[in-house]
C-alpha cells in the first residue's frame, strides 16, 4: 500500500517519522511557506489543481490511502481530500489536533469578524497572530498592530500603524509574556490552531489581563474518520496493513 500524507504540520512530520521507511508514504506540502520544515521520506510540494487534479494524482501514483494532517484551517484541502477519497473509495483519515479551550476569549467565525470585534471594543494595541492571509481585514484600522507571521503579507494589506515580526514557533511562555508586556498589547487575535507550538501566548495573555479574540475552526467534512494523536494515526495505518 502506498499512502499520501497531507502535511505541513508538526504532527505530519512526527507521523512520517513513525511510518517511514516501513510504509511507502509520500508527504505533500502546500508550498506556501518558504524553506519549510521537511518530513523524512519522499516529499512533493505544491497544489494538486483542485478536486480533479487530486483524483488524477492519486490514481497516477497508485495511492491506496490518504491521511490528512494539514493545519486545522486548511479547509479547502481537507474538503477536497474527503470528496475525492469518498468518490474513489480510498481509506481516508483526518489527524486533527485538539482545539484550545477558548476560556474567556471572544470567539468569532472569521478574520473579518475578528477585525469587527477589535474595532467594536476600541482596542488600540493589537497582537495579530492569525496568519498572513488574515491581515487584510485589519488594513483600514487606526489601531497599532504587532503582526507576527512566517512570511510577510503584501504591503497593500498592512495597517498604517504596525510592526512586522517575521518568526516561526515554537514560542515559550517567558518570551510571550515579555512581548505582550513590552509592546503594551491590549488584545490578542489568534486562530484556534490548537497544539502546544504556539499556546504559550494564551497563558501569557491570561496572566497579563490581555483580551483574546479567537477565530473558530472551520468544521470538518461530514462523516470523515478523525483521530487526535499521532499514535492513533499510526494505529489506523497499521490496521490497514493487517486488513
């Protein structure tokens, strides 16, 4: 059996390390991040060309099963994989890391709603950590933004008052606490990505009394099989081998 591992996350790299070389896997990365952290084993980078392109690639490359371990907000890729695997009758698993408990955060449904929440509550010092694609809705704000991203957004979507911080996690509590304190941040905007890689900012915000606006995850496609840990994904693949 040859397996396609849709990756780009720490969980995907950990799963590839557990499966390779015993399982014939190909990891796929979207290619949106320059110099990505690569998993062990064969890797392809770039899109598939939509549903039809993905179906064609799976057939052409003799794929017998798909594990989707993409970012929780990679909704389009997840939807396409579920649709194609259902059509082709391929075993399909989503490895979805547990979401964060929003606690006292204001939960919103999109980047646009997050920008509206920041404006409505009159925040003036914003720590924006919702990714480069989520900056545009804040472009017209008069607030000051600390924008932390891996890759810089296009200049035409940046707010007038901002500091751009190009950085990649993991982040520790002490550093996050100091960053929020020293920049006098009054609100943190984040996606509910889950996991431990970037969770320290939430603990630091709570301890400093910084408000949080949290963008909720998109729902998973109906009927998909899901697990929440790498070990469960390893067990699922092992079950395919036995079967």
